[in-house]
C-alpha cells in the first residue's frame, strides 16, 4: 500500500501479538513511527526485533497495563517525549470472555471492562489533548460484530464490545470539530495467540488435530469458509488511519468473513 503515513506517530495497545503486531508491522512499513505497549516485556522485545527485521524500522516498546491509568499516562508522555507527537491511537488491548450470564462472576465482569473499556478511555483521554494541539488525529477502537448482534453465552464480551461501539460513536461526534476521527473495526474470528493457546490445550486433552486443522474446524461455519488473518485486519486498520478516508468517522466496519447478520 501507499498510504502517505510517512512521519506519522502511532501508539498501539496490545501491540505485541496478533492484530496489534500485524498492524504495527504494516504501519512501520508505511513509514509510520510506531510505539506498542503490552504487559509482557519479553514478548514486546521479540516483536520489536521481528518488525525491525521485516521493515528495517525500529519501533518503541513500553510495558504497560492499560487497566491502570497511571501506567497509561506515563507511557503516553514517554511516547510524546521521544517522537514529539501522537497522530494515531489503536485501542487493541483485549481478550475474549464467553460465558453464560449466570456463570459470569463479578471478577470476570470487572476484568473485561477494565481492559477493554477503561483501557480505551484512559488512553483516549490522555492522548486527545495532544491531538488537539496537532489539529487532528485518528482513534480506532477494536470491537466485534457481537457488540451489534448478540449471541447466547457470550457474556461479558458482547456487552463490553457494545459499549466500545457506543463509545466510538459518541467520541466521533464530540471530536469531529477538532479533526479527530474515531472509528471502530469489528473483528470476527481471526488467527491469534489466544486461539493457538486453545489449540495447545486441546492437544493436552487428547486432540490430534494440527493447528491448521484446528483453524479449519473453527472456520467451517463462516460464510467465507475460513478464519481470518491478523494481517487482513491490520491492513484495514492502517487504511482507516490514512487521509485517503479522511471523511470517515463514527463508522463501525465488520471484518468477519460475512458472519455477522448485521452491517
């Protein structure tokens, strides 16, 4: 792609694996100055090395727990001090909890909202003043189509993702006059570290399926017949970061192989 992102600065939460890592790689290859944060330092270091080898561009890494506002503020100040700006924020940190309502305790609810909703609130609130100074920016919140069309036994993820979509729409209306665009990418089944962990757990339980067979089974009910790639999501996110779509804000875009019953 040629997205004219050269010289822009991006911060990606949950950037050491999966969609965050893929997005960081694409943005770095587009000439973006990239910072990623996550809780695990070793995984951050490995990702930094991989992206340098693939793109020739060094990214900055910051061990950060986005559930803690003090951590978030410190990281953002470090990014600004190193790069002098932040033009792009990708709120990607999150995981999937899928339980029935009756079997979901307070601890799971609190963990889910702390990571997905408060994490996005803390980062956005800390970065918006800098984006206003720079006369614009882009914020992209990662959610799921399940935040629009709910299924049984998807608590609390369906609720927190719905809140993320509502947060996106509200922020987009408030920030449009400052040339700050806010969109959400609603992600379906994508190959990721958490699915690989589930495959490894299935092998402990006696499964003989290979990782490819595991993904083939996961994708059998998806209209496109497969699980998506993290790079496919990263490409969409990177496109939305560019000025080529400067009139898009407040949008929620599904990338789920056609699974969702709603647009």
